[in-house]
């Protein structure tokens, strides 16, 4: 039994014969043996159920190369039923900015949170598609952008203050069955409750931490240097001598970390 209000993450096998094999099998997501709060369990379950319903219509739209209007209807359903946004309170269609309209504006607790740009289901997504919506977002103080054709979902973070390049945080394909568990876990962060609980921001920080410079800092941090020292001693049988840790640090700085990433 888990703690009150908490449940182990994972979904029972589906009884729906039309469900895909990927959606039907148990999904561990990213929490394995940990426990998830009630809102998270409900959010993930809602997302899986929405995907079960959407896969067939989405496949049909792609096969007939449906237009942007039909794609927008599917995206609306997914935003509401999969990500828990209220169609009337949280979503604004054809959101008017100082420039031109954006397909959707998403509000959370009354505050504009993200813009959604929808392309027809057969159109290939490209960062160039974000140029106008990126400019509109900056004018409206919106930091999150979603670009989708129903099948592919890309979520970007667009910093407002320093002109930093737009960061791609989520990039998934709902019709790639092998990658669908990863897609489900990624899209969970875009759900209304996940955003309110800071999970999308935490994912952004995680993505940033995987860049070269932050990783270089981690490699020369005390805990990592000591862990490498211990592993190398085990592999070599070396009993240790004064200066071992400095040897590891020097080897990392001179042989592993490029000059442009070295802090000293």
C-alpha cells in the first residue's frame, strides 16, 4: 500500500481490443518504484485514455492529408481530454495579438501561459513556422510555444529577457508506437496540473542541465571526482596515494573536457 493520496505509477493492461499494443501494455513511465501524487496518477491515466481514443482518428487524418481546420478540431479535443484544459475557461481560439492571430492561447489560473500553432496534419513541422508566433509571444510576455500538426508535438521555451535562442523541450510523434511510452511521459508535463505543479519548468531545467557546459561542471564536482576515483581504484587494484583526487581532476580537465568548457 502506498501513502494516503499516493499511488504507484503504472497502468493495468487495457481491455480495449482496438487499443495499440504500446498503450495496452503496462507503462512504468519515469518513476519506476517511486510513488506519484493523486493528481499525477489521474493526469497520466487521462492522457493514456485520450490517446487510446485519438490514435484512430489521427491516423485517418494523416492518411487523407486533412486540412488545418480538421487538424485543429483534433488538437482541441486532445488539449481538453488529454491535457485537461477547459475548452471555455483555459483555451482561446484565434487569439488576437498586436501582430496577427495565433491558433490557441492557453491560460492557467487566468494568466496567459502558452501559444499553440497548428499546422495541417501532413505538414512537416519546422522551426521557421514559429517565427511569427515567437514574435507574438514576446509581445504578450508568453514564454511557452507549442507547435503541432496533431501527430507531432513540439514544445519550446522562449526566454523573454536576454534574447536567448528558443529551446526545444519536447519533441514527440504520437504515431511512433515504439516511442509512445516516452511520448506519453513527455506530454504529461504539458498537462494543466503538471504545469501548475512546476513539472514543465523542472523538465526545462533538466534539458538545460544536459548541455555541454553544465555537464562539464558536474564532471569536475567533488562527488563525481570521488566516484571516478573509487571506480578506477577498483579497476586497477591501486591502493591509493596522496594526490589521487587531483590526478583524476587533472585528467578530466586536460583529456576529457574541451578547453572552451574548462572553468580553470
